[in-house]
């Protein structure tokens, strides 16, 4: 099964329903997925794995964001809603999607992958220890802020402002 990149805007109505089914099965505490495929901000980019029978079994969203920092604006790929259908977990599907995302971001001028997640799942990321400014959304399952530097550009020191909600 291969990882497919899709612009969010290209998803059809039926793909939207299939994706929301996957999202709600993986994040059952988020009833919003019953009606739409994002929580607060619509991500521009998605990576998907399909089972070949029309069902999405793995997904990662990416927000193309410009954050403020003490040393100027930085572009970040804000990774969100990484999930794999229960039946397909433990086979490297999440890793495979993230590898594709990590190649795509610098090729599109984005030097950092940023996410809120569980450290054990995201190897190669380091915890963000900067003062972080963002609008908190209620989500007791949101993980810790982490970043992966994808080019030679170092992660800036000092405050970081995500200019909006967490994702
Ligand atoms: C978390 C999740 C996406 C992992 O998907 P997966 O395809 O089974 O993960 P992979 O097999 O690609 O493993 C990726 C890494 O995560 C680690 N990992 C996966 N599940 C884990 C778990 N339950 N506990 C600890 N580590 C785990 C793997 O050991 C691997 O580490 P490595 O790259 O250092 O070898 C999947 O379990 C899921 O959808 N969970 C529900 C939604 C969720 O919690 N999403 C993550 C939000 S931060």
C-alpha cells in the first residue's frame, strides 16, 4: 500500500466521508469529525494510505504555517491528526507517511516539521522548549510540542508564536 499526497481541496464528497470515518475511529473524543474533516483550521495538505478497496487506513494532515519568532518569521509544516486504522497499526504506516511529509516539506521551502504529539511515536523530533504562544484548544490528548529540523536551518531560540490555534 502506497502513501498518496492529496491537496485537501481535491477530496471528493465521498472521500470526505471515508476520511471522516477513519478520523473519528482514531479520535473518538472528537465528535466534530462526524461532520467535518478538520477541527479548527482546514489543513492544506494530506497524506493518505488506501487499502485498495476504497477505504483510507492511514492519514496525516499538514498545515502550511508562518510562525513568528524572536528572530523573524519562520515557515513550519504543522503536522496534525496522524492516525492509522486499528487493524493496520504496528506495520510502519505512520512512519511511512511521515517520511513522505519530511521529504515534501523542504522541497516546498518549509524547513521545519512541527507537531503536538507523543514523543515515542515521532523519532528524530526534539521537544520545543521555547516560550510558545498559541490559542489552546481543549484537547487533553494533545501531546507535547515537538519539532524536526529538515534542512541545515537551526530551530530559533526565544519565543515562538504560532499565530492561531494549536493543530
Ligand atoms: C499512533 C499511531 C498513528 C501509530 O501508527 P502506526 O502505523 O502503528 O505506527 P508505526 O508502526 O509507523 O510506528 C511509528 C513509531 O511509533 C512507535 N509507536 C507506534 N505505536 C506506539 C505506541 N502505542 N506506543 C509507543 N510507541 C508507538 C513505533 O515504535 C515507531 O517508532 P520508531 O519509528 O522509533 O520505530 C496509531 O497507533 C494511531 O492511529 N493511534 C490513534 C491516534 C493517535 O493517537 N495518533 C497520534 C497522535 S500524537
